[in-house]
């Protein structure tokens, strides 16, 4: 299983937002939050904005803006930070198998 698929699955387990919804154009907060988690996770794994943009079907500049917002949000929202940490745990377990 590729890294992207593992992360989509981890985000689904934590937020209940599917890959299809994350890739949609919806601006509902739960879906936006899931996208922010996805972008932040891959940024911290060393992926560039262009490859993340391609995976989510977005422009690179959209990913850049999302990443900056996610970095701010993780510093002020404990709920967001907890979700991010749960995704990291699920990803780590999946990669160790």
C-alpha cells in the first residue's frame, strides 16, 4: 500500500472523511480539516507541495496556503493536534507491518 493510501485510511479512521470527500471541492469544515491534516502530514514527511497538490487534485498554491493555515491551527487547537497525532500513530503502525 502506498503512503498516500495509508494516510487516506488513517484520516478516514480519525475523522470519518473519505478520500472521495477530501478530493472534492467541498468547503464544509470537517472536509477542509481533513485536507489540512493530509497536507500537514505530508509536509512533515518531506513531500513537496506539488506532489501533494497532484494527489488532492489542487493547485500547488492552494496546498501552500492550506499548509500555512494548518501550521497555525496545530498551534492553537488541541483537537486538531490530537487528530494529527492519532493519524501519525495509525500511519506508524501501518508502516511497521
